[in-house]
C-alpha cells in the first residue's frame, strides 16, 4: 500500500510537469529526475517516521504498561 501511495505521488508530480510544459511554464529544477528523487526522499521520510513511532511505542508505552501492572500487582497483596 505504501508503495502505491508513493507511485501515485510520482505520477501526480509527473502529470504536473507535463501540464506546466503544455502551458509554457518551465522550471529548470523541476524535471523527471527531481520528481523521482523527491518521491524517494518522501518514502524514506515516511519509513523513518513509522520506525520512530515503533521505537517510541515499544519503549515508552510498554514501560508504562509494565509499571502499571507492577503497581496493580502490589495493590493486590
């Protein structure tokens, strides 16, 4: 699914490039290569965000759950 989203993003930017070319607007930096590079950067950033969230969840949330379970266990005694 993630790959499909980034493919759609690249397709949209490529269509935008062709649209600008059709109406006579051109940017030197807005090329097919820059679009491909941008899609790679966006996909790498998305992977980074997902991994940071996973690390945070596994450390912070699990630690809080363990503390809560220990507290609950000690209250039973």
